């Protein structure tokens, strides 16, 4: 069989090596039903988590905000309701295409979190929700987000984490392995991508480890708050 170049559109799911073309290809495949599937898989909790992000950032009208790994723009739209000027940035062309159809009022820019297409100190705040664990080089992404943030600007990371209650942790493991997989097969446009979702959540850092990585990337005043028993955590920091 002849060799051929692998296009992003050929990729059903990414590996845990998180090569950018694999990640982009996987999200291209699931873009059309991504929001619907996430709504079902989180039992609507995604809206509560999103409101938590908005409150934690405490945005002011006119502030410039970058929403990294913004997907179809659901998180961006929630942030824009504060009156801030929010730019949605994502690696996946498919997600951006769907986002522009659903949110024509928003500005979308295609870009890699490890090489953001913005100048230094361009934003008052930068946020990323459920996207940092999909980036190939976490440290570089955190440094890039610091680069494009003004001194004194804020960082907010919303990401899956480690449940803090032993019994709840066991139940959550059962949910990931049994319930999530079955629901994804029913609702998702490509259920293989959700096999990666489970693996990436299990392999991701705990709250304390991620906090240390944020500090090492040049951010100060790092804090975090658990939501839903530690299923996810909001990490906050300030550009030094």
C-alpha cells in the first residue's frame, strides 16, 4: 500500500501523545454534535461550571479576553455577556466553523495554544475550559498564555481533576468507564473520540500538581477551587 499524508479530517481520535493534527482531526469529527453530547454527559452541569468561570474572572465591560480552546464558542458567549471583548481561539477548523454558524456575533481565530497568534500583553485575561489537557505541551501553553496577558492580568483554567472523596471517586470511575461510554455511543457523531476523553481525564494532573505547573510557567497568586466534589477544578492566577 502506498504511503499517504494524514489529514486532520482522517483522524477519529487522538492518542495520549496529543499530536496537534490528531487533536484537531478528532474535534473536527465531533464538532456538529459536540455541545449536545457534552450537555448530556455532564447532566447539564456544564452551564453551572461555565457560570463559575464567569464569576471567577470578574470581567469588566471593555476588557480584552482570550478564550483558548473555545470550541464552538459556548464558553466565549457566556464571557461576552459581561460586556468584555472576547476572542475565541481554537485549533479545530470544524469546531470554529460550527461556532461561527451558532455565534455569528463572536470573533473566532484558529490557533494552537502552544503558539498563540497574538502579540505580547494583548489581553486583560485569558481562560481555557476543558482544553488544557488536550494540549501536547502543557508548560509551553501556560507560558504562551502568560506571554499574551498584560502584567496584572488574570488566568482562569477550568479542567477535569481528581475527586476528593474516596467513595465519590469510585462512583466517578464507574461513570467514566460505563455510563459515559454508552451515552457517547448514542449521542456523539464519533464515539471513538470519547474513548480518548476517558483516557485523557484519567491521565491528567491533580489539583496541586497543576497549580505548581501554573506557578512554574510565570504566574503568581495561584489558587484553585473544586467543583462537583473535585470532578473539576477552577485554577486562578495573576500575571506577575
